[in-house]
């Protein structure tokens, strides 16, 4: 009965396939053309136009009734939770950007791709990728059609209708390849991960590459997408496994002469150098408490993570210093409300800039002032701080503490810098500002000589109103950023996401535990080797190995667009 139903389906689809193939020109990249011809079992001569364009024209009559490709199911799937879609579904979605365009691309992936190819008549160019040589690792079909939302919607409706019609004519016992349905967000990339076409770190890098806004973001993302970041993870994991092997040898053959001392020393030396490298990559530095014997450490964001997510620059200073005006000048638009009244800005305002290829998140903050009774001689500080302004001041201080860079804006004065003693950075933040801009110098007499408000820091003196010295200030910012956040062209950053930082921190914790157990007076190799095993497992999670919870994969791939 199943064979009869299958024959009836083939007979019904044959006229549709003939009409489709007579009207469709199958175009493939040059490197895929030989493979495609072998799969369909035909040999064709290439026309001069085909040779010029690098395409292949397939004789429709020779392909009629023949299978498009032999399905050798080599796909390897990992277990999915019951709430996930079956892995044998065929999915489709628009892979190109939405909206009006000259060409739109619809991507189809899954075991029923060949069936859909013979069932559709789209009158467009088609690119076929055989299983194992596609983005997802499955059979993939790309329909290149005219752009426009109506055209895309109608073609996708036709795919849906065609697949349902074919399914209704097939017996239940023959539905071996699942249903055809629209793809979930990031499902194409998720299948690529499932089929070992890329690992988790490469998938994250691909997402960063798609969403990159500046050239530096693109550069960091390419390190991961090209596999250089994964290569560094594998080097760390290999060193841990090598040390594990040494410790296992110590456990099994420790009673032999010369094995214990030499093996233990080699393992400790390798792991100690690895721990030093991890601390450097994580930006760990001793705090004042650690200098007194505590193990508390302060961790800063990694350069790769900063470049991926953006450099946080906080603009701060006293009320009515011109901070919001400076933000508007940097953004080249009226992003913040500007008023002569002190305390106009009450909350933290963010503007994103592309500064010399770097993504910079500029924060405008509320004017910081202390007790007005002690600072009543400063213009605008003779009014009482209300509850809302106090919250804004606290948020401003928090923004300065969490920023990667800070820019102190001070108003010019003829009386020198004694009035701003209360605003010296050490009064409300741990570090001095990176840059200082002395604003409103156009209001000073030409004979005035302003003193340096923050000794030891680079200071610009100009006017936001007249744009005096603003180009020099912007150039100075770009110079500082390029120097502080430089990355090499050959070595990929280990950390570009917060997930990477957390897992490497977990790895370092287990490495430290190993050093304590193996390097102490009473060495316990059995417990020590377990710490190395946990450390290697943490590194494996960076690539998606040894992932015990499948939810983390869903949270990563759900950030992709529908057609990716």
C-alpha cells in the first residue's frame, strides 16, 4: 500500500516538475557545480554564457523523474527537550533583509528540500547546496526571487501550501521526514551547530558579525567567525588535558623511581603558566584587601568584550558646566535638553557614537555637587538638592565608576580651581578622570590664565558654544581609545561575551584549586586531577561541549533573526 501511494505521488508531481524545470535555470557557485552534476546523475555541456558566469545549465529532460540527490543521512543530532521542534522538520524563512529590494532570498533546509524543489514553480534562480556542503549541513535550497514583501509572502505561502498538499497524499507510515514549517529565530544556525558545521563560540561570533556597527566590532567578530578564537580555547583545553594525563600517570605509576618528582613538577609548571595567562586575559588585579592577605580580586572587562559591546564613556562634572551641550556636539544632534538652569539633567542619557571605528557609548550625567552650604560660592549651587536630583547624582557617580573611560567637564572661572576642590575625582570615584575639558573659556577675558584643575591629566581648554578646541578633544579621545584598546592582528581575543568571561573565571577557580592541592605539603593527586577535569569542562562549554543544560543553546540562538 505504501509503495502504491508513493507511485501515485510521483505520478502527480511529475507534470509539475517538468513545468518547473523547463522554466527554471539552476545556478550554482563554480565550486559546487561538479558536485551538483554528480548528485543529479547527469552530464551537460556548458554554454559560453555559463562559462562566463560560472553557472551550469542542467538539461531538464534528463533529470525528469530522477532523484535530485541520494539521501545519505549522516546527520548527527543531540537530544532535544520535549518542547523543541523535531530535528527532521524541513524549515524555510526569508534569509535576506525584509522590505523593498531588488532580490529577496528564501532559504529552505531539511530532508524534504528535494520534494519542495520538484513541487514549486517560482520562475526564479535557484541555488542548491547538497547535504554536508551547506551552511546547516543539510540539503539547502535558496530561492532568489524579486524583492518586495508581497512577492516574498506569496512564495512562502506557496511553500506552505505545496508541502501540506503533498503530506495529505502520503500515508502516515511514509511520513519519515517530518513536516515543513517556518523556521524559528536562529534555527538555521542552530542546525549548523547540531551538525558540527560550527561550534558555539563561532555561532556567537557570527551573530556579532551580523550586528556589528563599526569596523572594530567587525574585526573582533571575524576572529571568532574564522575559528581563531576557537583555536585558542582548544589550546587551553589541550594543556589542561596534558596536565591531567601527567597527574593520572602519577597516580598509576607514582611508586616508580623518578616518576613522582618530574611528573608533578611538569604538571605544576604548565598549569601555573596557564593560570597567569588567564588572570591577564580576565584583567584581574590585586585590590587593597588582597595586598593585606585577602584573595579578593577586582575584575575588569576584557578588551574583546569592550570592543564587542562598546566602550563606555561617562561625561561628568558640576552642574551647568556644559556636559549636555558637549554631548549634543559629539552626537551632532540635539540628544539632550540644554538650559541655563543648573540641574537640568536628572538622569543618565546614552548616545552611541562611531569614533574612529570604535563603538563608544557616551553617557551624559547629572551635575555632581555636595552640600550646597559648603559650595554656595559656585554659580548655580545656592539651591537645595531635592530628592530627584539626589538620585540623579548617585546614578552619575555610579556611571563614572562603571565606565571604561571618563571625561571631566569643568566651567572656566577667573578665580582658579579652588572652587572645584569638592569635585576632585577622588572625592567620589576610585580613579582620576582620563580626560578633562575646561569649557566656557570664551567667557573669560583674554588676559585670564586658567590653572590646571586636575594635575597630571591631559586637559583641553575650549568652548562648546564656539566649537573651540572640540576637534582636538575628539582627536584626543580617538587617540586614547586606540592606545588603550588596541588588539593584535594575529591573536584573537579570548573574551568577547560575558559568557566567555564567566566560564574562564570558573576555569581559573578550578586551576587555583588544583595548584593548592597539588602544590601543597601534602599532595592529593586524586582530588587535584578532578579540579583539572572541571577546568577542562568549563573550557569545553565555551565551544558547546559538555553542555549539560540545553536551555543555554536556546538563549543564544534565539537572538538571531528568523532567516539565519
